[in-house]
C-alpha cells in the first residue's frame, strides 16, 4: 500500500500501510453523508446523552433543514450561513444542511459575544444564522447593532434538549448545572424561528448541485491587526484531511469516537464530524467538557478513538473516580493545541498502555500538516509531515530553505491548505510564496527538523498566545480593552499557566481619574461581557506607562521578556 519513499528525512518514520499521497478528491463532503446513510442506514451516527441517531435519521434531518434554509430562509448556492452551537447533533445537522444547499458555513465560537459576532456577520455577508437557545441573545444583539443592510434576515434557534432523551440514563446524565442552557428557549424577534417548527414543515430541498471546489467553510482566525479574517476552505481542502486523517489513524466504520473537542474549531470539525461521517463510524458527542461525564461515556460506549487536547487528559487523570472508569477500549488517543507534559504522557502509557500522539495544524490548513506516527511518537513534538504535505524550514526574511537542524519558519504545501483569506487579497498574497515551483503557506511558527525528520516548534514569528489550543491574538484583545472607559493604554502578552500552558495577561495604563478606583476584577468582569472566555485576561497588571520605542510604538517584546524571566 505504501508508495515509494519521497526521499525526505521523515520517510524513515513513515507509518506502515499509510500512503504518502492520496488521489485528488472528486466528491464533496455532503456526498460522504449520503453514501454512509445508504451504506449503514441503521447504524448510530451520533449518540447524544444516550439518544442514538442513525445515519438514515441524520440524513433525513439534514434534508429537512436544507429544505427550510432553501425555501423559507432563501439561502442560495454560494451564500454564507453563521453556525453557532456547542457540539451536538444540531451542529452536524446544521453544517451538512448548509452544504446541502451549496452554501458555506461560518462556524462561530459559542463563547463569542455580540461585538465578535457583528464582525463575522458583516465581514462574511451572512444573512442567515443558526444558533442554540442560550446563544441567541448574543447573535440578536450582534446583528441589531449593525447597519440595516448588514443585518441578518433569518435566525434559526435550536434547543439541545430536543435531541436528548427525556430522562437520560445515570451514566449519560449531564451535570445539573447544564440543564438551563441545554433547554434554553428564549423569546425571538420577528425574524427568528425555532428549530422544531422548521423541521416540522418537512420541506424538501432541490437537487444537489455542489462541486468539489465550492467554498464550504469560512473559519475565522484572528489577525495581527485585531480584525479576524475568514479562511476559505473548499470540499477538496477539508476533504483531503478527512480522508488522510482516517488513513493515518487506521480508523474504520467499527470505531467509536468521542467528540468533545469543539466542532467549530477545525480539529473538532474534522475528527468529531467529517472523519466519522466519511467512515460511517459512531461518534459520542459531548457539548462541554466534564471529566466525570467523560469517564462514564468512554466506559459505557467502549470508545476506541479520542482526539482531544492535553488539558482534558490532565483533568481526567486527576479525577478522584479515575479507578472506576474503564478506559480499556481506547486504542488511539492524541491531539494538539498544547504540548503534552512528559510526566502525564508517561502516566497515560504506564497506567493505560496508551501512547499520546501529538499533531500540528492551523485553521488555514484544515487541521494537521504534521502528526506523530503511531509506531514511534515523540513528546513535545509536531511529528512528521502529514499525507500529501511538503514541509520545509526557511529563513523568515529571505525565504530560502535552511539546512537540517537550523531554526527557521515552518512552511507547508499540500492539498489541505486553504484557498486564501476572504476578501483580503493583500493578506493572502503575504501568506504564500513560491519555492521549487510550489506554493507554500507561511505558518508564522519557528521550528527545526531533527535528523530523523521530526519537526519541533521553537517559537512564534507571529505575536500569538496559545491557551489550551485556542489561538489568542493580542491585537484583537487590545482593541477591545481600549473600549473600557478606564483604560488609557493596554498591551497584551502571554503568561505561563500550569493548566493551559499559556494564558492572557493585560498590562494596562489607567486613565488618571480611574487610578485607585478600577480593579483587576473590574477589568476581567467587563471583558467577560465583551469577548470569548478564552480571550479574557486572566492576569491584569496596572503600570504608570508602557515601554515605547523612539517612534512611539509599544515595545511589547520587552514586557514579554520580563514576564518570561
């Protein structure tokens, strides 16, 4: 099955029975669901607090929602639709229904607030949004604060509880604190509709006309200027890593996955939704992380594969009930977003016989461009270039390839790399360059290649904070902090965190009248209402002045170096 070696260093570590490349895909992501529903109609596709949804049921619900989007909301081929839900059947149904009518999904972080949503709506040009009941007030406010021509025209609001059992079994029962938001059913404006009502209409969508090169997802990643930008992905770019991800992990229709990494995030989107649907496997979905519920789910459903972030493993192993959980069914476990601590990985292997496989990728690359091979994973390591990927280390200034062992910028070429940034041609051009006749994407991460072909990250060329896998761009947080009436200046840097790896710290100069009156808690509490929780500064330091260059620019590196000292 393996193709001839490529002549790269990592060929020595290439996993057995995994091809170096796969053929160019000529089908769409929607067709993956259609095929699996025909192949395994009665097989559970999703399990949600004990509710089993078969592949035939999943496709039927997707068709109904697609019919409503097309006939009642006026969604057409090429439109963009905002999708804002936690992990749930409704997220998968919404995503595939949007694709069914030929539109593109704008996946929004459920932790986002009105100002953030306003940007997604206005920048993407979306006129329709689908969200959960507890998130509807943020979406409504985000739309209504826009100019009339930029506002949403339709909002569809779902209740998670509608696709849950009326009385979940004890092993499936969510924490009591979740009940309110799982069943949230808010008042809606005239342009809002309820999911259950839309599905009851049983609309039939028109013929499917999707093509492999159609825009399918517009995932927003924050930029250095503070304005998030949309990464354009097609069925081909996402589809490549869907197929490659399954091949790399030797996955099959017999697998049972655990979908707890957020589906709006590219990693969760791939491994908690697209890969299982392509395979026809079963995925147990959890909308939020809870270690006790996670332990029960893995035990009850005999989960075989689990993509996660290291903080989840750390938390699960710290449970006082860990001895009561049966993790013996797990065959593959791995993820990324943050480095797995060696002590935790050793405990995982010694106690449960599991070797954690770290990977590396970005929103721009539809998740992995590098991954550790299952037979020889390394810790705190990106792994080796993924299926179809050509990765190099280049000088960030000259863009010339550097010899093995030298530190430079990690660049990648491959079928999973995005098309470009939505309506930002200059930023798209700056993100790519030509090398050896290929178009390489600049990751902005600095790293080196070991003599055996494994890649290690050493630093970031771009100013970015990685908090448990969530990417935080300081400029975006600074822009929002400047709106606080007490803030005169702000500089955001990374601070060490024993759980997240990194977290957000704000160094603030207060206005004269606010000094001695405004506290760090005041700043944090205000920030929680303005931005996603992972962007909120966990640490706030007040200073009399920020260090500045001769040209007046804030010297953030000095503050960062001081913090790291």
